[in-house]
C-alpha cells in the first residue's frame, strides 16, 4: 500500500535549518528523532545474497535481511552475536531468515564485508494544516575499518510520501533539490560501502563473460579472456589457502582448467616454446590441487554416500569419515605448500608477462593471431564436437563394456567444449542458440560426471581400507565399506546404461546440424 | 487479509462516535493492523481531527457509483498504518445518492469491498441519523459500536438497535449480519444517575454491553485542539486508558466470529 521511499544523494549538508530554508514557508520541517546504528554487511565471495536482491547485515544485535537498498525488511533472526569469522548455512538461526539465506548460499561461507555506521536524522514535513505530508530520513553513513577509522560515504535522503500526498512530495523534492544538491542514488548504500572498502560490490564469480567481436584478432580476444580468468584465479587464491569455504578451491581449479583449455585450443597465438612451459606449469598447478578438491568432495558428499547403504550399518562408516578428514588435512597442507611456493609465484608472473605480449597484438611470427576470433573459435568448437562424436561413438555399454577411463576422457573433452562455447561462443552465435547447446552438453556431462564420481569413490574406498582397518571400529567400517563399494558399482553400472540415451541426443542429427550451421 | 468493518453509530449526535472511531482506529493501527477510517459524516469531524482537507474528489455520488478510484481518495494520517477516506460536504446528499440505485442498502458494502483486502480494520464514522445511509452501514458492518450516554432515554435507543440487529430478514429466522456492541460514553462517575443507569443496563444487556466506559473528560475535548487521538498526545490519561480497555474488550468480543 505504501510506496517505497525515494532515495536521493545530497551533496550539501541536510540539516533542519537547510531543509526548512529550502522549503521557504510553503511547508515546514520538524525534527522527529535521531539514531545511530551499526551494520556488519555479510555476503559470500560471489555475492549470492546480493544476487537474490537482498542485503544481509548484523544490526541491532541480530541478523537482518532486507532489500538491496537496506530499506524494506525481508526477514530478521533472533538476537545473536555478530559473526567473528566465516559463517555457513548450518550456522544460521532457524526460521525464515536462516532458511532463505541458507538456500541462497548453499556451500559458501558468509564473510564480513565491512562495517557501516549510520547516523539517521528523521524529519517530517508539514503542510499549512500542520499535517504530515512527507517523511524524510537523512542518513549519514560511514564505513568503519577494523582499526576504527571511518570513511565518509554519501549522505542519503530517504523521502517517504504519506499516502495521498504525492503532489506535495514532488513539491518538497523540487524545493530541496537545488538547495541540498540532490541527485538520484544510482548505487545502493551497501554497494557504495563495499566499493569504498576496495572490494567489488558484485563479488567474484567464475562466470567469465568477456564481450568479443567476431572480427577481432584472435590474439587479442584470447588475451582478454585469459586475463579475466587470471583475475578469478588470483581472487580465489587467498580463500583457497585459508580454506574459507570449499568453493574457493573449486573456482580456482575451474579457472585453471579453463585457462588450460584455452591454451590448448588456441595454441597458435602463443610462442610455442613459452606455451609448452606454461602448459606444463598450469598442469602442475591443477595436479597440486586435485587431491585437496577430491577430498573436499568426499567429505562434503559423505552423508549422501553413506545413505546408499542400509540405515542400520550407516553408523559403522564413522571411521571412514575420520580417515577422510585426516587425509583432507594432509592434502590441503600439501596444496598450500605448492601454491605458496616460488614455483607457483613464478608461474603466475611468467603467465602475466605472456599475456602482456599477447596484448601487443598480432606478431609476424604467429600469423594465427591475426585471424578473426569468430572463425578461429568456430573451427575449434566444430573440431572438439567432432572429436567427442568419435570418442562417444567408440564407447561400448553392456556386455563388452568400455573401461571407465574412456568415459572419463570423453567427459574431459566435454568440459573443453563447454568452456569454448561459454567463453568464445558469443561472437558467432546468439545466446538463444548457445544456451540450449550447453544444456544438451550438460545433460551428457552430468551422466559422465556422476559415473566418474562413483569410479573415484570406489578407488578412494579401496585406497583407504588399510588406514580405516586400524582405527577403532575399523573392522565393522570395512564391512560397511564393502557394502558401499557394491552399491557404488551398481550405481556406476546404472549410470553407464543412461549414457547411450544422453549421448544419442548430443550426437543426434539435429544437434550435428546445429553445430555445423552455427559454427560454419 | 479481509478487513473487519466496525461502524461507530448512534441515532443521536454528540455522544462520542467520532472520538471513539478516531481513538479505536488509532489503537488498531498502533497494534500493527492496517486500518482505515471512512468519515461518512458531512461535518467531517474525524477528517478535521487528522488535519486532512475535507475534499472528496468527484464527490459522494461518484464514489457510491463506483466511478471514483477509491484508492486515490484515501489519505495517510500522521500515524503509521492509519489511513482515512475523508468526508466533504457532498456527503449531505448521500441518502439521495444511494436512493438512485436499485438496492441502495448494499451500496456502501460494494464501495468497501475492494478495500477489504488492503486493511485489517475499517472503521465507519457515521453521521447521527436513521436513514438509508444507516441501512447501508448496517449491511456493510460486521459490528456496530454504539456509544451510549448513561441517561434515562439512552436505553431506549439501544433497544431499538438491538431489535434491528435481531430482525428476521428473510422470513425464516435469518438475521442481519452485524452485531451490536455498546459502550458507555461521556460517563460522569460522580453522578448517581449515571451510575444507576449503567448498573441497570449492564444487567439487562450484559451480552452486548461492553465493560469499559469512556469518561467525560477534558482530554477527549482537547482532541479538537490537538487534532490527534487522545492516545497520541495524552497516552497516560484516564480517557486514553479507557479507550485501550474498550479496544481490548471489542477485540475479545469479536473473537473469531466473523461475518460470513
């Protein structure tokens, strides 16, 4: 019923005097009250809460969820302390706020992004009958650093009309605008605060979308994409090393893998010797993080995996979780040493230098760099798609079944195709074509991924048998692991049977024609 | 949300209808309920008390003909969640305006219908009369809140209303939809006459006579000066407390029994 307040930025001080003077007797201003509040802004690294159109903050001794502008309340939690560190969905209070936020953030941790201190002065504007026609809240916000120093942010006026007094509100704004230097607030307060803290309001997402022009020299297009990927790698390194949440490592690895796919698919734009070294080093980076990621997945998916066996034997698997957690700790330690090493630092610094060279434009030694990216990427997409048709066509399901490695190789190739479509599909094909293509590919990848997960889980269980056996409760755990292995094998076989169906769709006549026509 | 419609009504004037409507609506809004007062009195006393200009764009005729956009006529008061549909002088012809329709008694209910979804409570502040407007108010209201001055003739007025509420509308024992909830208004507890009338009526009409009585106080008169409900400018006064008690009693009596 009540419309949202209008939010304006004031470049001049907004006080009772300045407001009253500006109203010039047509209306009068009356000061109601003044309040001070602190708000610790919380969101995930990739701003999943913001993505839902919300702002989450710890304020007035509780968590509060509001709209992006921090004007309309969405939900509030019970009284609680401000989080001292990362906070997960499981740490959120039960109730509407907890449910909504937990659904939005999934596995990610909520991080404190900054502390806002806001002084609010409330006024009401009265007409000649002394009737309130407009309410004005003047917000004077500051960003407070950990050390306590404050950075002033823009003064905001929130102008709330009283129902039925729209004309009066417009008159009030017209009167205040020149005197207070009012302008539309193009950025919500939390975004302004996060920007002032040196962070990106939109956070860091693995979704890299670099607008490309089909006629652009491929060397420049490739360089721009790789630089965007490098930003994501850099941004996720600290969270990966601190083990803030599992998705830092995931996003780090996805960007490394995407970089490797681009290195492989557009190799002709690089100096071959330098590229050989870079590819080797990126492969090493990827391998250095594999165990840690695999163990993250095992630990995170433990409950789901445990639920594959009969309920009464599930508690017997507790020693397996203990062993997984131990291994995870060791793997993260090893990964940390690798990523902090001189070798890793040098790899990234050399890579940056290589991208700088690409930025200089096409080199006479590498004529491919001159070619328009549209044609180059289309050729690569067609080629990888064709290769997948060959690989998938050779896979046998049923009696004389292909080894799991062949499914895995096809999946790796599928990831390469997906990255090509996502990163380089746009200059040639419309999103309405690329998106359904990725969807069909994703159906295939889901089946292959599920199959691969099961195979890896089976290997993991076998490799952990000795370690689990010596733990308290080990013998019972081994028996339960045997039951689990059988279930996983059964599930892997079931997944392989699904393969033919999804591959048929992926390799069907329509899909082949679509790829051929789109990436001609 | 489907609003409960409560009308402050009495055939007689000067018994505290507007004071009751304004104060009870204020308390409903303060309790967190979206509340509307519709000032149906051409004198526009509740409109005046909320400092709102007595102006009904298009006049009463357009409103009851459903040609006005009623949402655009509503004004916010100075109190959160409390809106007012103002009166103006065109309401003096409301009887005639209603009479132009085939079933005039149902007309106000039709005007209210679209607003029911937006509010928890709609208070109708009625002009003193027994007329077509009153009939239409009876059809629209879930309950009549009837202020009674504890004087000898008052009980007669009240009995007439009870008769009306209990009348057989379809010849088969069906009753009109509204309930009558009466309360003592402008009570002078020092007057033996008031005390005896109150005692007698409470005994005779204990089902419909509310417990709380509103004192005859300067604070209520002061509303005209302050142009605000008593609860807003003198929340600890006996009158404000009495309205609080009355509002509690009304909510308790209304309970879950709603007009179907």
